[in-house]
């Protein structure tokens, strides 16, 4: 009996160690700016650069080490002469419980402190929050799971984010509209499952998100969807998918290939068009929303269309594209309309969007054959018009009769914020007040509409 108990305890201990490959990111817990030359001279900091501390968050690393407001950090670990870029890069690469040393200037005196990195804040929820992981290729992806309290098996939502290479961990942004959407679903009794893209957040051992092909990103979500449906507290017969933006193009691809169909799919701000056609709309239709002249719109669209065709349709490499002097001029222009940077477009690998363009999203919706709620925000600049949202509902109805629903979300933009007009949206962007505005103006109608629709599907 003692041997069996010991073996059982060792097994549990070993399982815990093996199961947790990912560490939590650490946080210095300061707000800062690069120290000015005049401040460095005043503090007699010579031949180095520094970071000026504007505020210190209690309970995190800097506070634990005794760092104070107005200190000037001049070295962290083995990195001296702290330029802003180097410091920001370092900040993203520290993990909890790692040793850390900080050298700082206070009152013209140099001081050095050593200690351990404190873990950053984690998301809170209307229920329980779990930071877990899943294997992906030779690495691991961070999964974030919000669930209602209790031991029951719950209906659940698999959330697929838009194309950007940004973290879906909102521990530092509790006011994010996406976080409020998740909170609304959990409060209504649903588990919400998210997975970081490879190379993002606390994920480790994978290719960087900005270098992924579309197929590689799709594969990550396919694996995650399988993991999601196997969770002991998820009722797999009541599993829904929510796709945002390009996530709404991935949703039917997942459903079409899944052995067991989800109970329903919800999409917001998505398109059914090939990406080449969508990008033509971006240049020809999107500027109309903020009243650019037709002459200028036509000139820009005609200029960029040959580049879009050779990139997205003919799938030419960046090296081939840039050999064309006209294309090189576009890609290196100050306007940078395709957000080109070192072989990437819009922060993604050059081959990501050509592979997306090759996907037959219309056919995917037909093969998915799943009840669907297709949503369009009235002032969603990225989606531009309700056309695709309406087409998605129609495609589903052509296959399933009356199982496709379209709904307009009034006064809503792409990121679930309340916006009264496209004019207001552009003014907020130009004044750099947009983020603060949507944090304070989440459109809760999206929660109400999606929850009502899911409960209707559960009753059928």
C-alpha cells in the first residue's frame, strides 16, 4: 500500500512537471520613458543611456526591488546603456522567478539591487481563469480558458482572433472590448477558450507569428479546436465557434473538417471574397467611407492593383516583386499602403495572404453546413459593408434552409466599440483617442445578440 501510494504521488508530481512547459511572463511593473540628455547630464550620468521611471506598480518586480519614481535605470542584468528599444525588448523576455539585477541612479548615486522577477498580472474573470498550454509542432502554445464556477460540463465558445500578430492575453488591458465580450459570455454561463498564435505571448518553441503561412496558422487553430472539445468541463455537443475578421474565414474551414460539427458558428467583420478582391475593395471602397475624392481613389487603386495581382494571385515572392521598379516604389514609399516591412505585409509573412486568397471560403461555408449567426458592425471600417455578412447567412440558408442568420449591430465598429459614424471613427483615430474611447464604450449588444442566438440553438 505504501509503495502504491508513493508511486501515485510520484506519478502526480511527474505529471505536473511534464504538463507545464510554459512559464508565465514576468513584469517589471513600471511606466517609463527614455531619459533625456538634459536629465542624464543633471544626474551626472555619463557615457550611457537610461530609462526614467515615471511610476511603479506595487507588488511587481521593480517595487519588490525598491525601485522608486524618478530613478534612472542604467543596466538590467548584462545589458548596459539602456536605449528604449533594447529595454522594451528586454521587458518582453523576462519570466517569473528568474534572477534579475538592476543598476539605477538616484540622487546622483549609482545603486545595484538583485532579486527575482515577479510574475505579471493575470486575467481576472466573471468565473475561473485557467492559463494552460497545448503542444504545437516542437513547441507549446498558451491557452487561456475562462469558465463559470462549478463542476458541471458547460456550453462553450472557441474564439478565433483576427489576422494580427498580437497577444489575446488581456491581463494588461482589462478594459479591452474583446475582454468585455468574453466576460459577458462567461457571465451568461459559457466557457470561452482562446489560444495564442505561435510565437505570441507566452508561447515557446515555435516559429514567429510574423513568419507563419496561412496553412501553419490554420493548423494551430485546428489542433486547438481538438484540444478545446476534449476539455472535461466542456459539453462538446454544445460547442460554438466565434470568428473575428479573418478568424471568420478560418471558422468554416475548421467546421468543414471537424469530425463532429460545432453547435453553431458566429462571425463578425468577416469576408467571403478571395483576398485579392477584398484588397481591391480596401483601396476602392474603404476610402469612400471617409470621403476621399473619387479621382484620388481611382488613381491609387489602378496603381496598386498590378502589385496585388502578382503578389496575391500569381504568388510571386518579395524578391521577384521588388525587381519591378513600379512595385519597389510602392513598397518603399512613405505612404506604405501595404505596410511592407522586411518581407512582411501587414505584419504577416508575404505568403500568408496569397495562401488565404487560395482558400475557397464560399465552398467552406457550404461544406461546414452549420447553423450560423453572421454579424456586421454598422461602422466597421475593415468589413466596409454588410455584403459579406449577408452572403454568409445566404450560403448557410442555401444548404440548411433557415439556419443562417444575419444581424446588423448598430453603432458598432470592428473592435466592438460604440461608434456613431465613420466620421467619428476617423476623428478618434487621428486624435489618438480611439483606444481610450472603445475601452469606455463597449457595445454590449454583441453579447446580448450572440447569447440569445446560442441559447436558441441549444434548444433545438
